[in-house]
C-alpha cells in the first residue's frame, strides 16, 4: 500500500500539469493580494486623514474599514442593477440590449371557435372587459391605437396585425415609448361548443417601471387575468358582438371582410343544397319502384288476365267430366223438336196408315 502511494506521489510531482497548476494558483493569490491592497489604498488614505484631524488610531482604523466596505458594496450593487436592467454585462438578448419576457397562457372557452375568434377581432371591445385598457381606436384593418393605464400613468402604443386567418390565428406587433411586444393568439376547437385559446407574448421593456415589473413577472399575471375576463365576457353573452372575417398576410389585406363573408355564405348555400339533394335522392327510391311496377303492368296486353286466373282455367277441363249435381244440364236450342208427342197426336198417326190402305 505504501509503495503504491509513493509511486502515485512521484507521478504527480513529476507531471508537468502539476507545475502549471502551481503557477496558476500563485498568480491568482498575487492578483487577489494586489486587489486587496489597492482597495485598502482608499481606506488607508481616509484613515490617515482621520489621524491628521486628531482622531484616535482606533477611530481612524474604523473609518478606513467602513470606507472599504462601503465601496465594495456599492460596486457590487451597481453591477447587479446593471445586469437586471440590461445596461451592463451580457444578457440573453445580446450585449447592451434589454432582456425579453416570454408569456405563454391558454384558456378554454365554452363557445364555438367562430364566436371565440370573432370576439377577439373586436379590439375596440377590449376596454369593456380587460383590466387597464382605457380605449382602443381602430385606424384600419391592420392597425389600431391603444391606451392602457399602468399604475398612475397611461401608456400608448400602436398595434399592427401581421397575419390573420379566420378561426385560426392572429399575430401582431406593437411599438411604444415604454416597450415592444410581439404576440400571437391561436384558436383550437375542442368540440362544438368548446374552444382553447392559446396566447404567446414576447415583451421587451424599456422604461424603469416596466423593467421593474419585468423582475416580478407582472406582464404574465396581467395576461392571465385578461384571458379570464375575456372568457367571462364571451360566455356571459353566448355570442360575439361582431367579427372581422378577412385575411391578412405579411401585414397586407389579401381578402377583405365583405368578400370573405360572401364566399362563406356561398359555400354554406352549396353545402345545404348538396344535403337536400342527398335527402331527396334517398326518399325517391320508393316512388321509382312504384313507377317500375306500373310500367310492367302497362306492358301486359289488354284483356290478359293475371296468372292466378289462368291457373283456375287450366283446372276447369279436369273437372268438366264430373258436373255438379246441383247444376242442371243446359237444354239445347232446338229442345222443342225433341219433345214427346202428346197422346192425341199418336192416334192421328195411327189413323193415317189406315186411311192410306183403304184408298188402295
């Protein structure tokens, strides 16, 4: 065991990496010592000043230590503040740029997807339910002006819709003096009367108050609250106040509201006609069968009797030799010629030969 430890010690001592590690450690200790001495310089200067003013050595030493501690705390706090507000050091967004805040929230709304989407397109209605929204003025189909109250101050910005597809998604950007926002909201039908609304925001704060709110994630809580208020508003109404059904691509309107509504009505009418045609075609099978039966009946020759009667007539000759007892045979038309002569007529016939013989 001792031999193994000895060999290991010799290997470590002879290893070039060990020498390099010693040099790095020596340089680090020297740097820390230099920094401490330079930091003590200002403290010692203030301590010497205290002694020159007639204060005791103990007071001078306390003055030097307090000054050194105060300077170190000030520098440390300054660096931390710069890191929070993006003015110093490296941030996630790059050197010198403010950090962004990503907010992801979703909520299920008990209305059809069309109603949920149409209500979101009515930006001017946000002031009736969203907290802090003072007013929204729609400039045109792609842009609107917002005024929002934050604490005791009012913020204004302009929102521009970059993409909008009916019943699917809306994406936008906002530019204001106190921050920039990129957002998108999507609508996902979960059923005939249930829709999931997914909201994603990327917020770049600029002002001091906004950056302070960035620390406490106030934007995420505000977005969550506004979604709940939106759900309450649309579900209490049961339907949207109105809707914009157009389409926007790359910030340009590719299909206006009127054209989109006409196309939807046309598609709905065609679908209803196709459905009616299917229902009519399914119920017309029975009349067609009846018409075919009538055609077959009309094709038979006039005077023809059904098959049942033919069978009866075929059976009649077999029974012809055995007439029913109850039926009397028909008399021939010249039945009177075969009638028996009456008694008087027989005597006349007997007298006629006698008369003929006497004449002879």
